């Protein structure tokens, strides 16, 4: 058994770098996209289950004993930030001049963080429990808030948007993850889970690879046919993720630094795949390309943050 666990443990030890590399591997395997795409729901459920296993129900429950900071963060992330971005874009006529990219803002902002974000936070030695509590509230708010945004700012886009369907879908993921995590914890035991925590991080890397293969179909040809557009979207998606993190970090000035950083980090990594799945495949090509390029901040940002942290620590140690 140890022989099979060793590769997973190795991936877990190099989690942030392995996750970044998994996107490059996924991009290089577009012929497997059709094979992996049917397993996206299972991948989402697995990531959420791993988050509960790694962090624990008790730690998450403790965050909800004083829920005001997480509630404030959820309102900012799910209501204030998207509404402000949509209003500015609409004020400048972006909805009419670039409807595909305007719709891309919706799939990028009217959604909760990715389900892997509590694990990402833990890999960066940030509090994973508050990131998971934030994720849970954002998922609960999504059907109501996204419906509100759709009606206020995208009524002319003809979105096939059903908040009830999304709500039931998210509730199913959450209930399924809690049940699975409970069963696995009973079967394996707390001590063994703690001992193999790095192995579970390795499983997380493999699941992220499934995501990468499934969603990067068509990205390679776009680099050849529209390199300028792809480059612009790279800048835009990284800028949007970074701006969200910065705004949230500033807004949560009253929290301890590590907790504020954990929520800020989660805010910048949004689950665009959820909205793409909800809207169906009939979305403009530029919107889909934004979705594909938008995976790079998700996969690379944890590694970039870890590199920056190491550089800062190294400079502090240098006399």
C-alpha cells in the first residue's frame, strides 16, 4: 500500500507547484477532454469532501460561533464586488460593445470560491477553517445573489438562468460532501487521517488535473488563432483575481492578518465552472475563452503566493 501512497504523498508535499503544473499537463492533453468532462460533478464533490476531511467539522463549526466576519466577507464578495463591477462595465457601455466579455464578468464574479480553496489555503499555511466557512456561506448565497445580479444587470442578455436549480445543485454537493466525509472519517479514524494528510493533498492535485483536462479544450488552438486576445485575457483575469484579493484584504482590516488573508485568497479564486455549467454550452466564444484563461490564476496563484512568501522570508533572514 505504501508504494501506491508514495506518489500521492510526493504530490502533496509539493502541492502548490504540482497544482500549477497540472494545468499545463491538462492543457497538453485536450484529446482527453471529452473523457474527463462527464466527471466534473464528481470532481467538485471530491474536492469539497477533501476540504471537510482536511479541516474537520469542529474547526468549521467554531468559525460559525462568531459568524459576523464571515457574513461581512460574504456580502462584500457576493453582492458588493460583482454589483460594482457590473455597474462600471454597464456605465461604460461594455455590455453593448463587448457582450461576450461582459457575460464573462458574470461567470467570474456571481459565483462562490472554488471548492478546493480551503485546501489551497491550508497548503499556504493559512487558516483553512475560515476559508471553508466563507465558502459555505457563499455557496448558500449564490442562487439568490446571482439571480439578483442576472435580473439587474443582464436582463438583456437572455440568460437561461435558474437560481433554484443552482441552489439545489450546490445543496447536493454540500450534503454529499458532509456525508462522505463523515463516513470516511468513521472508517479511517482521526489519527490515520492526520497521519496521511499530505496524501490527501496529493489526491487534491489529481482531482485538479481532471478539472484542467476537462475545461481547457480549445485553449491551444486559440493561442495560435487569437494570441493577442489570449494575452489580453491573461492580464485581465490575473488583474481581476488580484484586485478582488486586495479589496477583500483591505475591507477585513479588523481581522487577524492570517484570517483576512485566507478569506481574501478565497475571494480571488471563483468557481466559474459552476456558472458555465448552469448556463449550458451556448455561450459566446470569447466568454468560453475567458473561462479557460481564467483557470491560470486559480492554478498558479497559490504557487505565486508561496514563492513571494519564501522570497520575503529569505530577504528578512539576510543580514
